[in-house]
C-alpha cells in the first residue's frame, strides 16, 4: 500500500498512458484514409441494398502497419452508419492465431452475437447452420473479420470454403455474411482449393509500409494523446522513428515511448531525455514475436528454448539443427516430457522461420539427415529466454 501511496504523490508525465497501448484504437488513423475510403466503397451495398450481396475482402501487408486497427475502425464506422438507417449489421473480429480451429472460430463468432449460446455439443457444420438461422431470424448481416487468417489456412481447415460458399445451393436468398481476411502475405492462399482462392482474390487491399514521415506523424499523434506537453521533444521522436522504420512495426515505436516515459518518471525527471529513450529501446522483443509466443504450444516453446539456450551457451551466431535436437531431448528428459519426432521438430523450425523468429541456412533436406544452421539475429537472447520461461510458468511448467 505504501508503494502505491508514494507513487501517487509524484506528478505523472502521462495524460493517458492507455493511448500508447497496442490494443488502443485511436479516433483517427493518420495515413490510412485511402484504405478506409476503399473499404467504404466496397461495402457500400450493405447500406444501400441490405442483404443483397456478400462481400469477401482480403487485406495483406507486413506486421505492425495498421491492418488490424484500420479494419477495427472501419467496423465501428460501418456499425454506426448502418444503425442510423435502422439496418442491423454486426461486426465480429476473431484472431485465428488464438482460435486455431474451425470449431473455435465459429463458437467465438456465435457467442459474440449470442452470449447465451452453449460452448459445447455442436460440430462446425452445426455451428454454421445455427449461425445462419440466428442471422436470418434476427434480420442481421454480419461482417466477420478473420485476423491472422494464415493460421487457419495452414492447418487445412475447411471453414474458409464453407463461409465463402454458404448460399451456393440456394437461389434468391438474402446474403447474411461478409468476410474480411487479414494475412501478412498471399503465399498462404496456396493451401486453399482453386475456387476459394478465386473468390478471395477478387478484392485484395494491400497495405504498404509507412514512410519515415508517416511514422513520425503517427507517433507524434499518439504522443499528443498520451503525454503531457513538452515531455518529449520532436528530435527524440525522430530518433525513435529511425529504429521504428528499421523494425517496420509501429507498435515497436509506441512501446519505446511508453518505456522511456516510465523510466523518466522513475528517475524523477520532468521530461524524457536521450538516456531514457536509449534504455527504453534496449532488449525490446518485437510485438509480432510476443504475439506468436503468447499463443505458442508448450512443445514449440520447449524447442525454441532449446535454440535460444544452445546459442547462448555456445556463444556462436548460429547452431545446427542436430545440436538443438540434442538439447531439446535433454530438456524433455529433465521435466519428464515425451519429445516430438524429428520431423515434427523440423516443421516447428519452418514455422519459426515463417513467423520471423529465426533464420535458417539449409544444408541438406534429406528426411533421414536434415542439416541446417539456425540463427536468431534480431532478438536479445537473454530477454527472449526470460519471456519463454515466463510464458511456460503461466502454463504451470517450471524449467
């Protein structure tokens, strides 16, 4: 209690630190007007001629460039405009990295619009039929956003096919479902059947990366919302822009600002200085990586931990796949865990590569003698090990 009382006596540098949070959706989105305008044009028919058409849109672009926040903003705009005209449009946003099966995605969608629906006892096909019946009975059109769609596609789930083919067997029926899929790149579509690919590829919106000037405008806007006047100079914001531009993720810059402000407060400063920014940017793990780790299975975390520990102990910039396997087996033996097969571990490694955690130099891809060297070039290893260990502890697993 004394700790809080002491802190509450100190003046804060923040107006509202929640405005720097990665989940905050700001009132305006600098440099995403074009994308919001295009989405409005594509979905205009939902307002002018309700339930006459089902829109399927695919949004693509790198991590941390505003795809999710733009779609969330558009969803709120669509709900507000439709409500003014007594048109019932529901907007639901599902992260497929978290809800990784057709069943989990569908139950999430249904319970977002019908909280009383039971969580168990239905197949995915039953859930889809229940969803359509509910929408029809309540005269609702639903916009389903499937964020991180690649996680569902890569598992071979058939939900995308089912959603894009809901009314194929019926003529002159009202269209109740529209879809926006969000992916980092379009290569994941190769795992879909041709008809589904052709449906999704009709409307693709590609989000381009921000320029340095655009990043400055975005960070400066959030500073105005979150920090008191003159807490951080324009020159320091420009310095943060440089590292954010290199990292490519706006959330990285927002986190530096937040950490730097917290450091300045802890040192009883009335403003953020160079040293606060330097300390704030040390040992940061990219948000895209944190997102992946948060929903990673325990077995994958053990294997990644084996890579991290191996690199640290050897003090080398790379480690062989075979050396990592040996270390992984030791970890499994120490905690009494049944290890995964070498083939499954190889698949994990490919997933780490797709998630931009590791770099792989393939030396041989023979099934019985796969050889590769592995690097983790851009993430502080002690920090990464600490994060993995903490996530495992939350899963009640001690290393």
